[in-house]
């Protein structure tokens, strides 16, 4: 059975997914037996959003803080990238920061998003918490970035219904030849859905990003840490909890996910597929998650 899901926003990573999974799996009674289609859709949307969020952990705008792409990922569909500054002017410390090796990433800078908000009559976007951007090799000129999320939360209130996502954990990105290796260890994401239910996703992933053009990628990263178009491969495990239900997940990349840096909708993949083995109680199901175009996720369960 196939379910086609089309993202309605570019709210960034799993927040876009959170908006999609509202009431997909209503109720909190423990489930038995095989995975339902509603549960499959919920898990697939969250996995797609977390995969999209990998690009966020590899985005840094020089020595001052997040890049334009990072802010753009917090904006809803219909608000163009150039208007990202209307959302937020975060505080960076120390200022000026220290950069011992002269590469794009400073030794350590903390970005505080307190007070970041954008409102209209029907829509409010709030960003809070902190992110530390750290050079894991501060005395060696190279390409490496450690991104530490500290209660970093985005919330969207639309027609008096609020959806939020909060991140805690560390992502480490290291250049390996022409590729980037990214590791998420015990990285926790907490969701609040519009129907008031909550969920959490704890991941241990190892991923590799291969740019479409190594030369373009390296030039972009020498100027500022921005992620060009390229492919992600993802392998690892995670635990997803929604209400009283807990699912053990094992993810592999059946076809590399092509990240399209020009996408205006999340998830920002225009090709690729993930295979997710889902353990629910004593039953195992397989999800095939295919990315057909920007913002388009197709889910098949077996």
C-alpha cells in the first residue's frame, strides 16, 4: 500500500513533518499487531523531516552565526528566503569570536534565539533556545563543524493550533576527501502536534554527504559553511515514542537521497529512498520511503 505525502511548508527538518502528522495516529492506547498505515505515515514523515534536518546541522554563516539557509528553513511556505531577517536577530557570544585557524568556523560561538518571533493575524512563528557552533579542530585549518543544540525550539501557531519541535544533542560534521561525514549520537527531538499529543525521536545515525560538485562544495565551504546540492546516505537506529507507543527503527539508504539546495519545500530531496525496519511489540514491518520531488514523500509498508 502506498501513501503520497506532500509537504505544506519549509519549516525545517522535522517541524515540517510534525505539521503533516497531526492526528495521523490518534489516541494513546497501546497498539498490537502489525503497523497501521496511519502509524507508518507518522513515522515516515518524522524520518523524512529528520533526514532533511541534516542540512541544517551543516549550515553556518561565517563567524556570525547561522546561514541564510538555516533561517530560511524556519519560514513557512510563501515567505521567501530574502525575508528571513524579519524572523529573528539572534545574539552571538563571544563577540567578536576567536578563530585560531582562520577557517569558516570559529573556535566556539553560542547563538541565543531568545525573542525571535514573527507574527501575522493568523500565524505566529517562534524560535527559542541556543545553538553552539564549535570547531572540533580549532588549531587546524580544515572543514569540520560541531553543532550543539540546547533546547532549540521552533513553534508555529496557525489558527490557534500550535506545533513545535525541540532539539537537544550534538551533530558532528568532518570532511573526508570530497565527502562530509556526519554523526548524530543520542540526538533527541521532541514534538508537540496540533492535536495536543506529543512524541519523541532519539537517533544514533551515521551519514555521508557527497556533493554533486566537489570543487563547488569546497569553494562554498571555504567562504562560509553552506551545503550545496548533493547526496546523503543514512544508516543507523532510533527510537520513536508517540503517546504510549514505542517503536524501534533501523534505517538504511536503499537509494542515496539527493538534496536539492534550491528546493523551497521540505523535505528538500528530489530523488532517493530509505528503508526503515520498524519493530512494534513483537511485530516487524518494513517502510519504503521514496522522495519523488521537492516536498513529496511516498510511503509503502509491508
